[in-house]
């Protein structure tokens, strides 16, 4: 085989007949598909070797664990057991039914490795710290005061929804940060206007990843640009920016939110939850933190007891992000380069820095203002942890399920599908890529993992050029990844949106799914058109008109069905 820089060079005969070498080659799939001239032969040899010990590797069986978990969650409305059964199914398939092998793979390779991963630990710490900040703001009465203030200035349910959308769009730097911050700030507002937690969680989720993926200054832009540059694109960031007008799913999701808010229109399961909320009925039992906050409202609380900590959190997290990217470090490539440092940042570390500094600031600020005591501030930390426990448990299970699908070669299976569909279908390829990206992201619950595996393949299909069809295809990959992530109950951003709104996770998934699929359908049609027209100035307006028309057709149909029932 050819020896390529950056790729493991295997010796003479058949090094890929050894399992360790075969696994190493498969793990470098994204790089090898671009750089190895004998890739087709070598990948088949490597897969054959791996299948001697893992018979179902890189087959449809690799997608079975997440499919089981997702179906069970939607049917039973119980997410913990559903995720664990999916994880267990992955362990059984991996070990070929061997009891000892299943236990070792599920717990050692799965739960323990996932929980001890440095990125994952950073996200869990960020969750706990943010929970503590929210708990302190509730204890001071800041959240309640903000809710009272906004109820006087935001006069309608439409205004509350549009304000949530606007805040979500403004906080575009990172999806995790977006979900939890928007939820904390807007929950008192939407509660006052009798907007369901399910609707709030949808608005949060729909302004997280879909906004980040079209914002050039965001952690998502940095990730996509890095994947593209590493796969041979002339300029990763330039390719990302060129792809923004073709990111139909993200743009149409924002259009949809605005239309359904202004038209006072909901459908599917969301309609039932919204109707119950407008009647003032209790849709779900609020968590312990919310109940305590509502039972005892601190009379000393003021609006700025929420606004000042939130603004401090935003500023400190941005500083934390660019700090990890080398902005303040002399000698680093990104020294005093804000955009470069942001692109090079480590979100799991930067968000922890920012949230920790905010916790310290909030304690000093609240104690000095004498709204709560130091003891109350310390008591808010375990309360915040308790409030985030459901999200933490679901995240740990979702990460473990992802480990199961990765160990079974799900990404390799999907990648081979896209390579197989490329021949003779170039103009239809953006639409096909969109569907494949949706499927991969939905099954694995990760957008970034989908980018990492599909973008190099897409660029290799088009020889790494920056032609229009390449730009559209990369955009379809990004849009499909966000769509699948948006629909998946095991996605970390979906889980974060539930946590931010303090909404039942399965309720959030079931109410959001019809909305996401509606946008996905219009996006698919848009990519079919874009494959032939290849002009954003023509295709984007058509897609927006199609989106609005589709929503009003759905409204007309649901109104007629409702009239017949009555």
C-alpha cells in the first residue's frame, strides 16, 4: 500500500490482517479516504479482520442500539431505562452474546470511559456550576423579579416567544451555553405568559445548534472549519461562510419559529401542551428547585439580581473560551487574535472557567448586597446540582450509547453508504448527503461526530475543490447533522434544552419532532432544487416561501380536522 504522511505506514504483506493495525486504520477513516490511493482495498481488508472478532462491525446492526433506545423512549416515555436497554443491546451485539464480554464492554469501555473523558467531565462541571448560579438567582428573588418586570413590558405570549427567539439568536457562541442561559433567563417570562415548558424547550433547542451552525464566530464554526481544512479544503472558514446561505435547515428553523409564534399556531403533541398551559393547568410536576423558588420569593430581589450575573456569565465565558485558544498567551499563534483564539478554543474548559468565576462573583455580589447570606449561597450549590441531576444522568447514558455505536462501526457503515451513492448522482448528492447526515446524527446523537466523518468524505468526492456543488454538499452535511441532532432524544443539545427549560425530556422530544421533521422535509426539497440550480439567491427565497406555505397548509388542515371533531 502507499505510504502517506500523517497515516500509519504498514509494512510489506498484509499488516491489516492484524486486528490492532486494522482498527487503527479504520479509526483514521476520514484521513485515509482522502490520502490513501489504495483505500478501497485496504478498508475492506481492515473490516474483514475486525469482523473476525466483532461479526456485526460496520453493518446495519451498528445502528440497532440507538434505534432501540429511541423507540423505547418514545413508546414508554421513560428515558433512563430506554437508554440503558439500548446500551445493553450494543454490548450484547459487540460481544456476540458473551456475558462477560457484554459486562466489560458496557461498564468499562462504556460508562467508565465516557464519564472519565476530559471533554465530558468539563461539560458536567459546567452544568453543575450553572445550576448553582441559577439556584442563587432564584434564592435572591432575581428570577421572580425579572418575571414580574417582563410581564409588565412584554404584554403578550407572542412577545414572550419572540423575546426568547431573539435572546437565543444573540447568544450564538456555543450551543450548551445557549441552552442553559436562555432557559434560565426566559423561564420566568414564559411561565408568566402561560407558555408551556415544552414550547420553551423547543424555542431554546431551535436557537441553539441551528443558530451556532450559521454563526461564523461560534464553537461550531471553528469545528466545521477545522474538519474541512484538515480534509483538504483551501480555507476551512471560507468554505463554512460560503455554505451559510445553503444551510436550509438552520435558516428555515428560524423562519418556522417566527411564523408559528406570530400566527399563534401549533400542531402535533405541542398543541395539547400549549392548550393546557393557556388554561393554567399543570402540565408536568416542576422539579424541586422550581417549587422551592415559587414557594419562597425573596422580597429583596431586584431585576438586576438576574441581569448582572447573566451578563457577567456571558462575558466571563467568552473570555474563558478565547483564553483556552491562546488569546492571552505570548508566543501562541492566536495571541491577541480574537477570532483565531475563538476558533482554537476548548469549550469544555473555557465554559468551566467562565462559570466558576461567575459563581465566585455571584457569591460576593449577593452577600455584599445582603439579599442572601453566605450560608444560603453555599446551600444553592447542592440545590443546583440536584436540579441538573436528570440532565447529567441522561448525558452520561447518551455518551455511553454513542460509545456503543462507535465501537460497532456505525460511522463507517454510514460513510460507505454515502460513497456508494455518489456515482452518477452528483446533482442529487446534496439531498442524499442531507438524508444520510440526518440518519447518522439522529442515531449517534452527535452533530460534531457527523461533521468529522462526513465532511472529509464529501470533499474527497469532489476532490477537495471549492466549487458550488461542493459548497452545497458541505452545507447539506452540516444541515443534516443539525437536523438529526435536533430530532434525537440522545443528543446532548436536546438534553441541554430540556434541562434549560426544566421540561420532561421525552415530552420535549415528542413535541419537537413534528416541527423538526416539517423543516427537514422542506430542506430536502430545497437541496434537490439546489443541486440543479446552484444559486443561493434563487433557491433560498424559494425555500422560505415553501416553508411558510407548508406551515399555512398544515394550519388549514389541522383547523378543518379540529372543526370536524367539534
